[in-house]
């Protein structure tokens, strides 16, 4: 019995020692190996939000996951260099990173616009009745008649005209019959009466000096007055017929010289900076599909059309052939040329919301992003207005992979390009949220929705601006299941969806493949 108790006691003590041994620290080499294993993670270069602890394929785009290491705490000096990305030679080959030197080019940008042919305002004339009367005769009897300056248009009969002509002839006979027999005072009075009659015919009735002179020489009263074309052109409006009585001020004819026409073009706001007075404009019309007409920009309206968000640009065209008819629709091209300007391959540009970024090579296999302002864009090269200097080396292919690499080099709370993204606040892991105060929010679509948690108020309209910064099939559509909304999201463009939540609660949105998700929380006011 004593031996059995002694055996149990020995076993109990051995168990305690074994437990202590199990809790004792592991060798340093073993800890290091285990830590290294814990740090191995895999992620997608194009979708940094996809993270896995084993190799595989990205569920969004199908690209093979790349092995990465979890980030340690960074010093202040390292934080300053977060935007830089360094690749090994092998990584550069795999990422297909190619660079090009910033050089000067001669660039031409073509702006397309539509417009309408119109009359040239300085080459128009309107004829109105100077006095009441009856149309005695029409010399230009139909609309479309071509006339030359000085050609007769119509004769206007008026009893008042006859009376005024008779007054002039009477005053003239009295003046001539009493010439030399009256005092200077009486002579001056007679001349004043004579000149008053002439002025009435000249100013009120519109008689020319030649017509007044002919009346005084012949002494014959004409019951009507002939009116003449003030310019060479075409009768574009005729409001009268022979025998018609007209009142003073009535519009009778409208003439237009169509040898020169104006064409008003509607230019979009983003193209306005490329349009300048005196630029050459080329137009095409459906009536003459094989002909090109050339003109010049003559005026740019100072105000914008609030309905179409376009600016009217006036252009002038010679039209001696008469082929350009008022109210014709035209398709126009305006060309802007920049000589010896800094430019980079268009493939080097990355759109980051409202900003444009290029990656430059600052050292061997070391790259950093640079914000640039662009000007003329062509399919091959793009003008750089600011942000780069001649001779710098820009990345032309592989820029998206560098951008993803830069995002991955940042602790989970942020990214190297957080200034490109909508301003959000951190919430739960993998979630960013924003509270709307001005009725609008910008949402970046790139492997996820940023922000993906939005707080709004019930009954307030909200504009959601989705900018899709990728070509992944997953993000081609945005779906609001509860609202019955399904919209296409064009790549590298902004799509705006306006909603007005009618009740408090949650509204969910997702990609067309239901792999990416976001949520709108609707709160009572």
C-alpha cells in the first residue's frame, strides 16, 4: 500500500514538471522560424484588398496572388518614403515595367463640335415703313430675290407725302418770285420755311438729296416714294403685297448678305481652354459630304448655357457659292497646335479621381508617383503643363502594378495614395466610412469601394459619384438591389447615381458579380 501511494506521488510531481516544461520559452531560432511563417501573406497586385495566407488566384480578376510580408511599424523617416516603390530586377521584368524619357513634341488636338449656320448680323438690314401709306408697287416681289445695293424694292403712296411736296414747291416759287424785292429779314424767313419743308421730306419721309433736287427742278409732285436696297443680298423676309396699307414702323422687308455667314458652335466646358479667337475651323454638312469648308473663330460667348453646359463659339465663313444655308446643321473640328511642348506617352498617365499621376524612375528600379497637369491629349502622347521636367524618365507600362505595390507598402490603415482617394474615416477592419453633409460623395471603385460605408439622412437627395479606376470585369456594374438600380460603370470615368432614401435603415450596393459590397446607412433627421 505504501509503495502504491509513493508511486502516485512520483507520477504527480512528474506531471507538474512536464507542464512547466511545456510552457517554457522556445529556442530563439524556433521562434524566428514561426514568426517568419506567420508573416507570409499573399495578395493581388491589382486588388490590394484581396489578402490570403496561401497561394492562389484573385477572386476578382483571376490574377495569381503575390507573396507579401506583413508590415512592421515604420519610423518617421520611412513614412516620408512611403510613396516610393523599389523593385528587384526580377520583379521589374515580371511587372513589365518600361520607361520613356520626357521629351518635347509638336502636338495637335482636334475638338469636335456641332453647330448651326446663321446670318452674319452686320450684313443684315430691316426696312420698315417710315410713314403711313399704301404699297403702290413691289419691285422685289418674292422672298429669295437677290438684289444689289441701290436696286428699287417698293413704291409707297401717301397723301401726307403729296402735301409736303406741294408745300416745298410753293415755298420755292414764293422765294424765287420775291427774290431781290424783300428785306433781308423776310428773305431769311422764306429760306427758313423752304429748308423746313426740305427737312421734313428728308427726315420724316426718307427722301434722298437727289430725289429732293429732282422734285425742285421738275416741279412735278410724285404721289409715291420709291425705296431702295441698302445693301446687296437676298430678300429673306417679305411682309407686304401690292395695294396693302401699312402703318408707320411696320416691318416690310428683311435683307441679308449671304456671301458671309456665321456658324454658332456648342463647345463643351472641358474643351474651352483649347479654343481661341482666330483659330481655323473646318466644317462638314450633310448636303455636301465630300466638301470641307474652312473658317475662323471670331468670338467666344462670355456666359455658359446652363441647360447644355456648353459655351457658344461664333465662327465666320465665306459663302460666295451660297452652299451654306442658314439653319443648316454642321459638324465642326477645331484644331489646337502646341509646338515644342513637353509630352509623355499617354499610357504613362494614371487617373486617380480628380488627379492625374505618372510614375517616374528616380533611381535604378526605384519609382515614385508625381501629380501632373495635362493639356492636349492624343492617342499616343499627352502634353504636360506642369509636374515634369524634360529628361525625366516616366513609366509607360506597369504603372498600375506600381500603384498597387505602393498601396500594399502601407500599414492597413492607409496607403501611399490616400490623397487620391475620397476622404474617409477608419471603422472596422477593411471598412472606410463617410458621413455626407453636402449631398454628394465620391466613391473610388478599385478592388473595393472606398468608402464602403456611407451615412445619409432620410429624405435628402444624395449624389453618389462612382469613379471606376480599373478594368476588372467584377466592377463593370453597380447594383442597388433594394432600389432596383443596375448601372454600367465605364472604366476610368465617373458615373453619378442620385438616390433619395425615403425611410431609415440600410441600403446595400454591390458589384455585378456580388463580390464587392458597400452599405448606406439612412438615419432619421
